[in-house]
C-alpha cells in the first residue's frame, strides 16, 4: 500500500511560504491567460495599471502589466523547485482588438523569456492542437485579401528544467524510477511535439460547462505530464490550481501534490472531483494496461520472441526499462471537507484490467499464453516457463514504501 497526501492553499501563489525551497519535484500548471477577457478581472485585482491600460486602449501596456502578476509566481516556482525538477506550463496566446487595433499577444513567448531570465533551461515544447469547430472562427476580412487573420487553434506546453538532469542515486530512487516507467508505445505518443489526440483520450471528470468556466485543462494533459516528468511518490505543485485537475491527476498517478488557488469559490468543485476520482482514475489506469496488451497482441513479434517480460504483470514489454513498471490502482481517496486529501494506492498488480467504458471494446487477453512469447513463438520467456494467470511472480521486488512529507 502506498499513501499520498494532497493539500490546497486558497491564497496567491505569488508567495508560497508553505512550499520550502527546493522541495517540489515537478510543476504542472496553466495560469490565467493575459489578454483573454475572462481573466481580466482576476489579473487586474493583483497588479497595478491593468484596468487603466485596457480602458485607454494601450493593449501592450496591459499585456505587460498582466505578465508582471504572473512573473511573481514564476519566481516563486523556481525557488520551490528541486534542482533537476521540471516545470510544464500550458499557455495559449491571445488575439484581441484594443483601441481599434487587432493584435496577437504572444503569452507563450513572454513567459518563456521570463523563465529563461530567472534561470530555467528551456527544453523542446509541445504544441497542443485544439480542435475548434466554431462556424465563425475566421477573423478579419473574410474572403478578401489582405486583412484576414489565421485562427489560433493551438496552445503551448512549455517545458523547462531547473538546472541539469535530475540525479537518481540511491537504490530507492532508482527502484522508484523503474517502477514509474511508462510503456514504449506511450513514449512514442507522449513525447511527440504535437499533441492532437487529447480530446477523446479520456472521458472528462467535470462537465464541459464547469471546465470551460474555470479554464480547466483536460485530465489527460496533466496526467501525461506527471507520468513523463516525475516518479511515484514525488511532490507535484500547481500554483494556479483552478478546479484541481493537476492535483487529481497526481492522485491518479500516485504522486503527492500541493496546489495554490486564489479563488476559494472553487473549493466545492475540487472536492467534488476528489469524490468522483477513484473509478475514473482506475478506468484510465486499466486502459493503459489493456492498451499495452492489445498493442503487443496486434504487433508482429520480433524474431526469436520478446526478450523482456514485466515482472508484475507477466506480459511482454519492448524494452528492459519497462520490466518493473507498475501502475498503482487508486484504492481510496478521502478529504477533510476543506483542503487536505489523502489517497491510498494499491501496490498489487491488477489481475483484471477490463475497462468499464470508452472505446476499448471487449476484455483484453489476460493470460500470458495469449500474449506472451510462448504462444507467439512457442518458446519460453527469459528462461522461465510462461503460462498461467497473470499476477506478481514470487520473486518480484516489493515496491519501495513512499515517504510522505508534505509542507504543512
Ligand atoms: C487557467 S486557470 C487554471 C485551471 C486549472 N489548470 C484546472 O484544470 O482547473 C487559472 C487559475 O489561476 C487562478 N489564479 C489567478 N491568479 C492566481 C494567483 N496569484 N495565485 C493562485 N491562483 C491564481 C485563477 O483563479 C484560476 O482559477
């Protein structure tokens, strides 16, 4: 059994006194987008000059003043992050007509340059391609040249690191890293620099209206990033928590989390998300396992059969790095009705990962005979006889207990 803790602070992240310096392993966040009207008020309430600049038609002065509000949070984020820790920032640019002039306000570029100035190392970023089906999405002069504007159909996920590569030096750290591995085929999809497939990957935890009103990103976005850039038991921070999507994804991925949110009015939504989380998270986890089994079953096996078998599930994997991968099922999540959430994660490998919804179809093959090397090529796997129901082999390494120490 692994336990994780999650704490939300309803205050500004411009001062995160509860997060000691160098304690956070990963930041996944999405700030209010400067120059997008829905965020004008919350930004104007935190920084001087915003209302005046907007009222007098000074678009770029307002843009700069809004970013200065965010800058204070980025400074704090850098302080709180561990050396080697990643920061992933989802941000979209804005287009707006101010004082009669239509312009692009390049939020991603402004944030990126601030992050580099603070000391972050920028890494290749992700373009999140959003499908917009709005019939009137064309802006400007219609069919007449030369005054029409291209529509913004993408957002960015900026990826930055504090300093050089993270060290995994102790045996526990190394074991945690191997256990937190992702599948080879997931790597191929997740590490593409254009994400076009977020819609439809997961059912949503909140209804579309709630997500739209709160500017929430889809669950899959932080869930992927957390799996890509942290290990089990790490501490994930979202300084602009909103309705808590990053924290919920951290719970699903057996990481600890801390969130800051200026608006206490979203508390009920965050807790409602927590109450609904366990079946939702387990469905996503099971879909990853079922997807892998299907991937192996549909793939032409290598000559001589698969060399590597996962120690917990008994299915073949493509690389030796996936041999200890374990996806902890979420056993329970409890909150105190206010700001603290405890999650319990199972360390026992799932033996049945039939999915409960979505497009996965029928139950995946669950027997090594079906997917393992034995039936594929009629031989044995890693010198062991294969066959029988899946489950943790007797000699499988017990996952390390995760130490909890969240800031109070
Ligand atoms: C784009 S939303 C984040 C949505 C979030 N990713 C989700 O999925 O729910 C930005 C959030 O930042 C909050 N916010 C604005 N300024 C803040 C500050 N200084 N500190 C903490 N939260 C802030 C807003 O209230 C808003 O909920």
